[in-house]
C-alpha cells in the first residue's frame, strides 16, 4: 500500500509538472503567482500567459472627470478644456466610499503643449467607485506644479506628494517656456491641506516615491524614482536624497530612454517600475524613428530590386541586427553573406522566409550574427568616413585645380586619403570589400592585355 501511494503521489506530481507553463513567480513577471494547475494566476490589473500585459479597461471620453472639456470665462481658448498628464486615484482612509483623484491639470484651454508653465495640481472626488466619474474639488498647487505622485507614508502617518515646479505667474497667451525642473515634496494629513514644500533634487524631473516601511521593518526611509529610471534614497521623507541606482549610465541604449516612472512594491514584497518609452514627438520622424525601430528589431530586411548604396543597411548592422538583403547595388558591399546576414536574389521570397525562420528559431545563430554585425561595420559608411572622403577631395581639388584634376584610377577615396596621411588600412581592420572595384583585365590587343 505504501509503495502504491508513493507511486500515486509521484504520478500526480509528474502530471502537474507536465501541464505547468511556469515554475516560479519570475515566469509570471512577478505580477502573479505560479499555480500547478492553472499556470500563472495574474494579479488584478495584469493579464497574459506570463502576466506581462496591463489589463486596461475601455473608457468613454469625457465621462471620467467633469472638468475635462469645460471652458471657463477666463480661458484663453474656447473648447480647449483641461489637459492632464495623469496622477493617482486614492481611497480615503476614513471614508471608504470616497475616492480622490490627484492629477496635473493644464487650465486656460492651452493644452499639453503648454504644460510648462500652465500645469497645476488638483483634487477631484468620486463616490461611485474608483472609475468615477470624478468631480472637481479643489486646486492643491497653482502654476507651475506638475508630475504629482501621492503616497501614504505609514512611518509618518501622512500623505506625501512629490512633484516638480515652483510658484510661477503664467503669461497672457498659451505658450511653452523652458526652465529647469526641481523635484519637491509636501505632506498632508488628509489630501486636502498641504504643508511646506521641500526641494529635494535640482534639475531632475518625473518623481515617483514609495516608502520602505513594512510591518516587520517600520522604517521611515523613502525611495524616489525619477527620469531615466534613476532611484534616490533618503532616511526621511523630506531629505536629503542620494542617488543610489543609475541604470542609464550602465546598460540602457539611448533609444530606450524612459520617463514618468511609476514605482511600487506589491503585497508579496516585489518591486516594480513602469515608465514611458521616451520618444519626443517632433523627433519621432526620420533618423530618430529609424534608430528606435532598428534598436528594437530582431532582424532587418532590405529587399530592393535595384539599389545604390543603402546606408540604412549599415545602420542596422551597427545596431547589431542581422540583415537579410538582396544582391542589388551596393548592398553586397555591406552584408557579408552567412556572417552578419544573408544575401538573396531579388524576388526569392522562399529564401527570405527560410532565413527568417532560422534567425527566429536558432538563438545561437542569431547571437553569432548579431555580434558579427555590431563589430564588423566599417567607419567608411559613417559620419567620420564620409567626412574624411569629402575633406580629402576638397583639399586635393583646391591643391591641383580642376585641370589637370585628380586621378582616381579606380581607387577608393578613403584609401587615397589614409595613404596620403600615412595611415593605410591595417590587416584585419574593418573596411568595405574592394574586390568589386578592382581593375578588370580587358581583352588583349595583339597579344597584350590592356588595363583600364
């Protein structure tokens, strides 16, 4: 009987392991728990097989806050309403049916583009649940105050609001003004009355605080997240704060810059941070958008049927992305077949599909090609190489004139410039292949070969 029971237990354990899509909370993105029978069981607000997706609910515009599309008699624009950059919903500690909305609000109908100096911090109330609708209650901080993050500090038994800004009289027209930001903090017993503001960190924005207090460790320490995912620490709520974590100087690619962090610790003690991927809208066109796309791509395709010298291929390689491209124009000068990518005949979609499958299923191949791509790009295709070529040509033509001119004799301009400077390419140095432009042997004339 004992042997049968042991066999049954082991069989059930094996059955459980066979069905499992997770083995720990890490497999659930720390946003849920790993269940034997159900896989990841996500916390409220999260969804997906690994609990990595925000479970956002649909909303109807203008139904959440009664001052969203209002126009006051002193507003500069009709129909502009009040814009916002978000904030927090907080359940009242005494009246559990009351919910507070503490957000940044840009009045005067000026919109988001004039957030500085028009941003204020307001409080609205709802007695119909956290979804609202909310009704304006009061202005907590006038212009200019922005990025409010409101938390409860158990150690201090009061609310803390971190924000940027300082008193600022607004202009008489809707316009934006540049000025350095400073993170400050204020305290309140009830969210309605707020005390003195204490400056904390100068020339830094996007504050998000959270207490380190736990029942087991009732400390007064505070963590403060800011732009670039930097994290500051202080022994008490009003400072001083010291920079403890600075990931942007360690491992974050420039195209992955972030802002507006939301920092919190969940009921199991795990820390989380959400942030906006930082792409300035005016710069999200052209090279900035291309750089972002290349930096986040798994593989890049360039399937031209005709081509000159497409520098975006080299930009993709420089970003460490394998490239599948056609044998057209100057592309073979950049892509080394089966080294940092694959070259195919124009129109050969079956070969493209096969190589895509290989790069998405063979991690070792993708890693090998990514390394070859990132480390094998010649400076000739970048700003330095181009500048060298143009400066050399300008210098030589200024020296010799249009007549007799400068003989190239099928040489590469970069080769000529570096040789004249006494810095010829060394063996093994990255450079575009030269065999495409080597002097061909022309048909012989009376038994002698003719060189071009």
